[in-house]
């Protein structure tokens, strides 16, 4: 039995209009109500004046592209790469407009995906993960001033009063205040565990991994829906990590779309269970620049070029200094989806191709140097195919010979400087202000 009462609430925020359909929840034991493909007449979507007419008459809108940006914290002096200075955030928000992007609300994104709404050809979706107070205090005023809609991905254990709450947590009251002002709120699971490793704090409470994954997906959805009286149709995988089982759990829990942290141009045809986002990090302006170039820019549209994200746990880490002239190079490619092992190529600047191995089960890539490093600054380029799309990842590490040995690069003095983004701290940042376990280290094989 499904008793669903719906009503419309129209919130006008400048030119932005979002329609929130709330469900009266009597939670079923069995799988969640499937997504309806066509809305009943009573639920007709009100189209803002400045938007294109609904696409339903002309079929789905396959022309539009969306770039999805992912932020975490906003602070003057970022304590790791997940914090962004407010001035830099403001610069990026202005740059969106300068590059001709229209910032759209999640509601429009979902309608577009259902084939019920057209979008501006260059659209952008702004998302902020975890639920730090700095989004309320710092980012919100900046977004409000520009009349940009945005989405929060909240992991429910981090909300004030919940088991993993910390000093930077937001309260249910603050979330309700943001909801009332038209801010969209979606799920980032319950415990923010790396669900691939099944070592989350909750995992021991469940008989099977599947049961645990279901709880991570469903309990967070229900809690947000019940506490805030909202529909929750989107989830962001913690650390962007996903595999077949995690994606299935997300879809089975009734989410319409699930987001990764694999920056890409999102089209109407992008698989719903792996919508890529550009995870913006301080000290890596290249990531935002890549996102801006992804739509309508030059360059081959077929290849997604991006910096390796923190979640890939690269070895050597971004910016790390090594003394071994032939270090083992590793990365966790889980966030890229199903990588075609045969397509994988690893190159290092000044050296060329490495000998690469890839484990399709663990998604770990390992590459060995066939000759020693020559340069001080080394750019790793990992390219290959994931599904129909090509990707190219890069990161940089430093080689410094131990005292007494010849310094790399001395023989090649005058070699042109490589243009690479400034190195960020070598450490793998942990999300959640230390209250959340970081991604486990890449196990050695
Ligand atoms: Zn997160």
C-alpha cells in the first residue's frame, strides 16, 4: 500500500524557482517507490519564465551538457585540500557566469534526466558535500548574492546530535532553514564509509555486505526525508568510490541519480548511477579550469582530462618527494568505473611508458619504471578507457637523489620547465574533520 500525498510548494528565489514535492511517509519494508516517468496532472511542473519550454513534447533534451562541481569546506586558511578560501570560491562563482554557464537547481537536473525538461546548453550544478557549517556561514551568502541554486550532500551521522557529529557539524534546524530558503538537500549515505572496503563503523552490525550497503543508502534517505519533509532522489558516493554492488545498492534504494567525483561532461546519456563531479581542491586551480573547458571549449571532447583526485590514493602522492629513481607507481581507479585494463597506459614525463598492471577486482593500478627518472619534477599521466569514454589523469611528484648521488636533472640543465599545477600537500586529506576514517591505504599485492 502506498499512501502518497503530494503538494506543491513554490519557492521563488530571484529568478530561480524550485518545486518541492513532499511525500507523506509511511515507510515501506520493501523497496522504495519507483521513480515515475511521467508526472500526474496535479504535479505539473511550473516552468520559470526564463527557461526553455519542457522538452517532453519534443522528446528528451540530448543537446544540453552539465558540469557538476563538488565542494566541501570554505575557510580562509585551508587546513587541507578540501578547504577553499572564500575569495577563491567567489572567483569561481563569477567565472561560471563569465564562461556562459547557467547554474541550475537539482530539481531541473532530475527533470532533464527524466526527459521532462530542457536545460540551457551549458549548465552547471553546484554541490557541497558532508554538511560542514562553513557552507551555511561562508558559501551560502556568496551563492545567495548570485542567486545560484545549490545542493547539499549530507551524511546523516555527521548532523548535530548524530554519532559522528563534530564542532563543524550543522544542526537539523540549520538544514531546515536552508531548505526553507530553497536549498536542495540530498544524501551522502549514513556513515561516510568507503563502501568498497566494508570496513565502515556500521559494517559489523550487518550480516552481509549487501545489507550494510542497503542501510547506508536507505537509512540516510529516509532520515533526511522524515526530518526535513523533502524528497531525496540523489546520492553522492563517499570519496566518489563505487563499484557494481554499490551502484546497485544506490539504485535499489530508490535514488534517481548517484554522483561520483570523476569530473566529466554530463550528458542526457550519462549513466544515472555514475554522474561525475569535479571535486574542487584548494591548490589545484586546474580542476576548476578543466571543468570550465569541458563544455563548449576547444580540445577533443571525447577525452576527460583531470587531475588525480585525493580519493585515488596515488603513490607517490601528489607533491611527494621520493629518493628512489624507480618508485612503484600506484593508484586506485575505482572512481573511474569499469576501466578497460587493455587500454591502460601509464607515462611519466621525461621517461615515457611504464610497465602497467591492473587488477579489475580491486581496481588498483600498479606501474613499474623500465628506466630511472631523469627529472626532478615528474608528471604521471594515466590514460585509458572506461566504458565509452577516454580518460587521462595526471599528478606530479618530486624526485630528489639522496646526498652523494647525482641529482636528477643536473645533466639536463636548461630543460624547459613543465607547466604543471602547484603541488599540494602530500598527505591524503581526510574528509569529515578527522571524525571520519580516511580511505584505507592501497593494499600492496
Ligand atoms: Zn564526503
